[in-house]
C-alpha cells in the first residue's frame, strides 16, 4: 500500500482479503489459452455449413455487449425461419427504474421520500444508485416490518432489498438474493444475524419449509465465506 507520494506505508496480506469470487466466461473456440487476455468478442455460428440445418451457436461475448448480441441473434433466427421479426427496441427502452430524464432531480426526490420515512441518508443513497426510480418501492417496504429496516451492509443497504428481490426478481435460492440480486453477500460474510434474517424473509416470501430454509442458509453461509484454501 502506498500513500499519495508513492511511499510504501503497508503491505497487504491474505488476512486483509474479505471476499473472493470465481466464475465462467463464455469464450469462442478461437480464444487463446490465457483467458485473461482472450478476446471478449461474440460469434454467431451457423452450423448449416457443417450440414446441420437451422442450428445456430451463440458464443463468446460479455455482459456489456449481451443486449446487442441478443438482438443480433433474434434477428438472425427470424431471417433463418423466413418470418422476420419486428425491429428491436431494446437499445432505446430503459431498464426498470432507469427511465430518468433528470438524474439530480430524481435522486433528490428519492432522498426526500427516504427522509420523510426516517431512512438514513446513506441508505437513501445506495437505494437510489441501485434501484433508480424504483427506490421508493424499496423504501416503502421498510415500513412493513422492522426487520426490513435492518442495515445489512456497511454502506447502508437494508434488508428490504431482500424482500424486494424475493417479490420482484425471481430468485430460486437464498444465494441468488445475496450474490445476484443485492449487494449483501458481495463483499464477504455479512454476519450470522443478517444471514438468518435474510433467510427468514426469503423463506416467508417463497413459502419455504423450515427444512428448506435451513438448507438454503447453510449453502449461503458457505457461499459468502472465503475459501479455506
């Protein structure tokens, strides 16, 4: 670790690591062995040239280009079937919560709503950044149950985001909520209390049995902890 004058002031060790993750990247067949430097390019392969008619493979790509790649795939399928498809509007239709023409005004409105509901400023900030115009819906959930007002992360994300995810974002497992719908498990183990409350909330929303809740909680515990080796 260096200071503003590039002087060494400390050394990071394994004890400083609070979270780790791994995943799979879809690479094209021509990608190099080194996945870090491999191309993120997408490739749409028509297997008709191999004698397999009406079979396409969508390979490669990355998260930030997936919308455009999906549009290309659907257009190609329509052409292949001879039916055609309507022109894609995904490039101009805002995602949920993102229909904002005046960002500062929208954030101010969210803060005002949060203040009126006695929500801390940092919680209002994180909800505005994560949910956009849908943030007031999450704030409203905080009034339903005191558990949903509990701070689940250091930056102020409340457990209301867990209930919102369970109701509106189609999770199947508790891990889906903690790692893929909220920020609660993305920076390491949030602690047994938060994990237990999150399990209670999702179990109630998805009508899990007590046994299913315990199974999901145990999997979640392992998922948010650092690997042992």
